[in-house]
C-alpha cells in the first residue's frame, strides 16, 4: 500500500472534520484563530524569539513596542489563516468568491491570451493557500508546489483537498520531477504559484539583498520563466478589516536579458525580491516573521 492510500479510519476522520468545518460559521474559526494566535505567541518561545530577531533585522528604526505589536498580530494572522483554510475548502464556490475579491485579474488574462504560462510570484504573506483555491474557482489551471507534512495520518489529506478545489499539487521532492512538472504546467499556459521568500537548497539559491541583508534567494521564478517564456506576475493576498480577503495581481514583470545567464538571473531576482520586500514593508503583520528567513545571511 502506498503512503498516499486512504484507510477507512482516515476517511471517517476526514469526513467528520469536513462536516464540522462546513456547519460552523466563518466567524467561529476567525475568533478561534485569533485566540490561538494569542496563546501561541506566549507558548512558542523559540518562534517568538526568531520572529523578534527577524523584525529587529528588518526594521532597526522601530521601537521594541512597535516590533512586538507587529509580531503579536503576525501570530494571530497566521493562526487565523491556517484555521480558516479548511473552512474555505469546504465552502460553496459562490461564498468563496464573495469573501475573496480579485484586483488585477486582467493581468493574468492578458498573459494567458498571449499564449504564455504564468509564474505567480508570491511569499509567505496572508492566506496564500486560499489565494490559489480562489483562482482555481475562476477556471485557471493552478499548480502549487508543496512540501509533504510529516504526519502520516493527515499527509494524504492535503492532496485531497487541493485536488477537490481543482488545484494541481506538485511535490517539492524529488527536485528533478518537481522541475519537470513545473515546466509542463507553464508550457500548457498554466499558473505556477511560487514563493520567493523561502530558504533555498545550496544549489538553488542566488544571493540578493533583502531588507538590507545579503541572503540566498530561490532562483526558481526567474529560471523557470527564462526556460519556458512564461510571464512573472507578482501576486499577494490581504486580509481586510471584515476578515474577508483581497487578491492583488500586479502587472507582469518584464525580464531583462543581456545574454549573461548568471547575471540575468541574479539581477532579475533582485528586482523581484525588492518587490516582495516593499509589499511586506507596507503590511508587515501579514508576513511569516516566525520562519528563519535571515539564518543564512552572509553579512
């Protein structure tokens, strides 16, 4: 039996969880997420230290009070996002669409009409899993690269809910297969969701400036676009005051080519890294400060 096989007990648990999330209102999960984030802020001391250290690196000009306020809100936003993901994935499409609006949809459409695939450049910012689900509802072919969770019982669940929403899940390992499937998606005019702010493996990173520090940055968005002719479109999701969401789709980034491949990847990646940084600076409490983005800084 493969590790993706579903046992009877798993099916029962999945259906029970899905039923509970379906009948409970959104506000229940949002309030639960806010409370959970508040509790985890005090319980997860190591994550709290990592988040505060990252904030000091990114915003040396801010006071400790300002940084702590950002971090507390970040904990709460992350918790709300994670808890409400499943609620969205068992919600009817019309409710999904009503609660998550899209700005800049024409930017995606223009790329697809022109016969190109799209690298959707994003970050660990806002509720990015429901961003992909929302676009799939619009009829786009959306592929998302993911890392398998370690829990054997719930591992198959992630692929199930992704596929039920029309997403194409691509495992990040083995790397050669991940790259091959990503290229296939882009050549078929699909959308490939990539996050530029994750720490890359040793051979997959290029040094860029991020919040004033030189750190390895995932080269995938630029490398894949250069190999397939796909457009790169920055895309982010924001939580609104009423706890609905808004997807912001920016205009395609035009890759600049000089003929020097290594230089082209580095220079274009730097521009895209700065785009991500600027978006985080505008709304810092929506980024995942608790992950160790600066641990490989070389300066």
